[in-house]
């Protein structure tokens, strides 16, 4: 009886990083949909927004929490993500809440 080892098709998957970034808009009571689109478009190649959450701050100001997936193997990629978000005209400031492997 000829027994062949069971072979499966698999590929090596690189580790990825999940960064939660709090983004404060310049003004209160703005439509956050265009800001979300600008953030997604500004991210460097290899990173993407997994999801957005909204966090009320005060007096109509709502901060966005962007959960961004980045490749683990790209040196300086997190810095590029931060710079891209800070460069958006309607962003006041950002705060990195947490970064970890997924």
C-alpha cells in the first residue's frame, strides 16, 4: 500500500500590526464621512483602515478612532501612517492609543 503524506496548499503569512489611532477634527459638528474617506485615501501603500469608531469628546466634537492594519516587515511604516494622517487639512491632532500584532 502506497501512502502519500497529505499535502495542503498553504502560504507563509507575514505578521501584521494593528494600530488604534485617535484623530481629532479641526472643528466640532462636521460631517465625518468625508474625513474618513480622506484618511483611507491618504494611507501609504500596504496599510488600510479595518474600521472606524466614533468617540464623543465635548461640545459636539467627535474624535475618530481609526483601527489601521500595517505590514510588520516595513521599517518606519507607522511613522508614514502618522505623517499621512497629520497632513490632512481637517485633522487637528492625532494620538496613537495602542499598537500590537494581530
